[in-house]
C-alpha cells in the first residue's frame, strides 16, 4: 500500500442515522461494529461483525488486508 496518497478516516455515527439507513443498527439504535472501504467514491469492501465482541472483519489487521 502506498501511504503517500492515502486518506484514512475513522468516523462515528452518534445518532446511528447512517447505520440505520444501511440496516446495520438494531431497533434501539445501537450500531454493529463494521468497516466500509471507499476508493475514489466506490465501495470496495464492506463487512459487519457477525456477533458482539468479535473482531473478525473490522480489526486493523483484517481491514489492512483489504487495502
């Protein structure tokens, strides 16, 4: 990965509006842990953890492998 032209954003969704709009929040508004990689406006990877307290798809190592 060439980090000289890379912008990485770590964003929160405090009211879960975005997470609800994509179906990745429960009825109470709690979001699932997930990652979305966007390259030049195109989603190249999106994954949601299958259970609470797991880091199978959203850990730094898992995300880095997708870049």
